[in-house]
C-alpha cells in the first residue's frame, strides 16, 4: 500500500508539473491573449474528454483490482473501443465550438482542444486498478513531459506560433494511448469478458451521465466566463489552472485508495473500515491543501504567467475552498462506488451543474474572476452535500456492500 501510494504521489507531481512549466513560455511569447486562447481551447477539450472517458476512471479501477490478469486485458481494450466511438462523435462538436468562441489564435485554440479531447482516452484508470504506478510513468507521464518540453522549446528558441505548441501537445497525448496499448498488449488477453459494446454503454450509462454533467462545472467554467465576462478569462483561467494542477497532484491519494478499498470488497467489515479511513484521510488532506492553496496561489500565478495576470487574495480564498471541497467529495464518491450507488454521483453532478449554470455567469458578470470562482465553489459544495446525504443512506441500507 505504502509503495503504491508513493508511486501515485510522485507520478501526478511530475505529470501535473509538466504542462505548468510551459505556461511561462506561452505568456512570455504571446501574452495574456495567447494564454486566454489556449485556456478556452483546453477548457472545452477537457469538457469533451470527460464524456469521451466514459466514466471508466470512476468505475474501472475497482473492477480491475478484483479481476484476473486475463480479464483485465480484455476489459482494457473493450473500454478503449467504447472511448474511441464516443471520441469520433464528441470531438467535432468541441472543435467547432472552440473555433466560434476563440476571439484570437483560433487554430491554436482548436488544436489545444484536440489534445484535451485525446486526454479522454487515458489508460491511467487501468494501471491504477492494477496498482502499477510505474506503468503510468512510462505510458502517460514521460510522453506528456516530452511534448511539453518540445512545445516550450519551439516557442522560446524558435519563436514559433502557438499552433506548433498545440500540435506538439496533441502528439504527446496521442502517443500516450499508443504506448499504453503496447504495454497491455504484451500481457495475457482472452479472458472472456463476454460483454458487447451495447451492453457496455448500458452498464456505463449512469457513470457517463454523471461525468458528462459534471463537465459543466469542472471542464467548462473558462468557456462560460468567456461568454459573459471575456476580460476576466486570463485571470480566472490562471487561478483555475493552478487549482487543477494542485488537485491533479492530490489525486494521487484517492488513486491509491481505489485499490485499497476495492481489494477488500469480499470482506464487508474490512470494506467498511477502509471506507471510513478514506473519508478521514481525504477530509484532513482537504483542509491542509485548502490553507496551502490560499497562501500559494497569488505568488504562483505571478511566476507561472510572467506577471501578465494578477490573482488577489479574494480569488485565492475562493479557489482554496474548491480545493478543500473537491478533496472530500473524491472520498465520498469513491465510497459511493464501493457501495454500488453510482446513481447518487449522477444526482450530485446534476445538482452541481444546475448551480454552476446559474451561479458562475451571474457572479462572473458582477464580480469578474472572483465571482466566477465563487460560483464554482457553490457548485462543488452542492455536489458534496448531495453525496454526503446519499452516502449516509447507502451506508445504512440493509445489504449494502455485502460480499460480492
């Protein structure tokens, strides 16, 4: 457990830091306008990627942890086929939306969107379930790190356009999937999963709907702000990017806990104890990370964005609330999956999406970047509230989390 946790901590640190290191290259060569275009493209692309991902990062790791190696290989390629189908349907719509929304650098914004769409094909969920963090390094972290370094190099050393930066990033995301397929392809397959694509779409329907709805308040806030308060986009996107950077690093803990909880599914008492431990750990982590974010975000924004944007204490405080709320909701979501209550996650996502649709544009229009971040915090709080109520009900439901 400790060895896996160490791996899951180090790898997200490197993976999250890689694209952040390219931000000074973007802002120093193309200013706040260039960063705004990249941010809009990535925002829409991340939203599309959430749909493309088909909910496998939510339900997949615990499935993998309980499977034989042969069945794991079957599940991996089966899941990838479903993702590719969704990618062909969703990505054209996302690209068209970005092209319309981007007021400057539209081609660079479109390729940034394409890179994020490919991120929905991520195979990390599989290696998380198998408790193999080293394979995430090989298949995901290193390709993206190389692409980031290459993109920053062409901007700074060759004075290239933002389009080349976005193209290189797209290639990095695509190569990540190819490498993961090669790794899994060497392992045993033919485990007889016995599930058609249609049956898989039905089985994943609730998770997909939950992830898709959550796109509104996780992946699209920058796009929403662009629509109602374009001048606030660079500042809001800067703070939002730092928040996402921090949350990606903090994802290492629930990633390790996926296997920790899922591997005890056959023992009801141990399963419950591990869920309680997960809730306590994530609550403590959220409080610590929230206070850290409040103090660090202003300085990080100045350093990462070449002093082209200014993040004040009001904005950083709102961002810190999001960090704390998200840490705990990751624990409640993990426990709801373990208790076979994925539908409750959908309900929480719908609630948060409704709050986000109302709160973000209203508050952004009135208070700019700080208002948008407050609206996003309201959405996260609403999601957590629904999940807590659902978890209390699922916990006391007779027969829940019995041996399977």
